C-alpha cells in the first residue's frame, strides 16, 4: 500500500498595520512608482510590538487545524520555518507546540531563509512517506520588519510580516507528488542577516540587519527557479500544461513573471500576493497557497507547483495534487 502526504488544511495570518510605499517614501529616498515598477509591491503588513513569530504562527496554525477538522493533539510533528525566531532557543516550533497545548510528538525549526516552508514541506513529506509521522504541521512565520534597516532604501521597501500554515496527513493517494530542495553556501555574501551577538571572522561589528546585493540575487534567482521547474517536471514525467497553478515565493513580480513564462503559464494561473504583502520570507508561499485555497481558485484534484528561492542560497519546489 502506497503512503503519501496530502494537504488537509491551510491557514494564514497578516498583522493589522499596513505600511504603504507612500509612507516609506517619507522615511527614505524612494517613491511609490520606483518600488511598484521594480518589485510589484504597493504595501506590506507590519507586526505590532506585542506580536512574535510564534504568536502569528499560532493564529495561522489554528486556522489550518479548523479547516482540517482535526484536534491539535492529532499533530505528531511541527516544523516551523523562520529567520526571525522569538528566541535563539527554545525553537519557535517548541513555543508553538506549547501555544497549541500539544504534549506529544516533536517540534523543531528549519532555517532556510525564504525557502523555509518548501524545506518544511519536503521534510514533512519524507516523515509521512516513511511512516515516521502521521499528521504534520508546517508553518512559515516571519517578522522581517525587525531585521530590516529602515534607513536602507535598497532593502526596507521589500519585506513584510506574516505567517502561513499547511497541515499534511498520511493518505493512500498523492498528495505531494514530489519535493526538490537544494542549497549552495557559495553565495553567502549576496544575501545575509548577521547575528549581532556572534563574532564574525573579520571581527566586524555588524548590526543585525538584512544585507543584499539585489541585482545579483535577482539574476541567480531567475536562473535557479527556471532549473527547479525543469527538475520537478522531469521527476514526474509531466509537461508544463499539466500544472494548474503556480504558487511562487513572493520576492519580485519580475522574478515571478519569468518563472511563469518558463512554464508558458498566463499570470491568471499564478497566485500573487506580493502587491499587498511584500516579501514575507518563509511565510510567503504558504500565505499565497492559503489565500488561493480559501478564495476557491485552487480546487481539489488540481496540480499546484510551489517554489521558492532564498538566502544561502537555498531553493526548492513542491508539486502537489491538492
Ligand atoms: N528607491 C529608489 N531607488 C532605489 C531604491 C529604492 N527603494 N533601491 C535602490 N535604488 C536605486 C539604486 O541605488 C540604483 O541607483 P544607481 O543606478 O544610481 O546606482 C538603482 O536604483 C538601481 O538599483 P538596482 O539594485 O540595480 O535595481 P534593480 O532593478 O535590480 O532592483 C531590487 C532592485 C532589489 C528590487 C531587485 O534587484 C530585486 O528584487 N532583487 C532580488 C531580490 C530578492 O529576490 N531578494 C530576496 C530573495 S528571497
């Protein structure tokens, strides 16, 4: 008997506060037209002071639990993808486990920057297929606004806060058709966020803010995402026309459009949340997936390609029959 992971519920949370491009243009030398033309972003959400990755993760997770009509105790593995954990330790996964009142199973974090939720889905899939877990909660939760330098116009316009969740459960029918994850640490200097409490080799006193060489990241992202699309289709002996929906990481509308073009997909088949959310790092793919499931665009039985690219570099895809 085959054993697959199947999506049984999704959830998402966005903080209340909206920060528009116009408001950012009062803080740094930029404009709504520059940001919108170069990135596709018009506004993003910013977490309140009392919010944290785990508090946002809890709201997204509870939505997914409600949608799946299961009890929190049915979850035997929690994976939280975050680059902005509440604490260095315990993991945000453990903090979420406590918030959900779950005493059994295991919880941990995965750190793969913007690719985190795809890495999480891939790990969940392996655990379920092997029989090591039955019901897995994957959450991407980020408060990017706390690691952004609000005086740096090249990065502060790009990011936003939020959390997305997906519940996967063992099933005899696929489900997750395949996942593909990769990393190449060679590019660590193009996109990183220093830990201000750790000494660097160079002994520099760096602030804990995102640093990025945007133009170079852009080129690698477009090429790499093109390759992951080919790899995913080949692994499933599928052609481009078999994919109903593309749910991409939301970093830049031009990167998203390049991947859609590669797939010969119209933008109507691409889930885009970037305009009002910005780049929410590991939360972005799951927030977009949740939105399109809830508004009825993604229907049961359809084939959905989720993909992401992030610091590391890390990149990956998950092909799912919803
Ligand atoms: N407002 C106005 N001008 C800005 C600006 C802003 N917010 N940010 C940068 N600029 C300026 C630069 O200073 C530069 O000016 P110069 O030509 O006088 O030197 C000019 O705009 C072009 O900068 P460049 O970085 O080449 O622009 P770009 O077209 O590559 O767009 C990004 C910048 C960041 C939007 C784009 O490179 C990008 O999206 N990269 C990928 C980022 C990404 O995906 N990151 C996350 C991966 S998970």
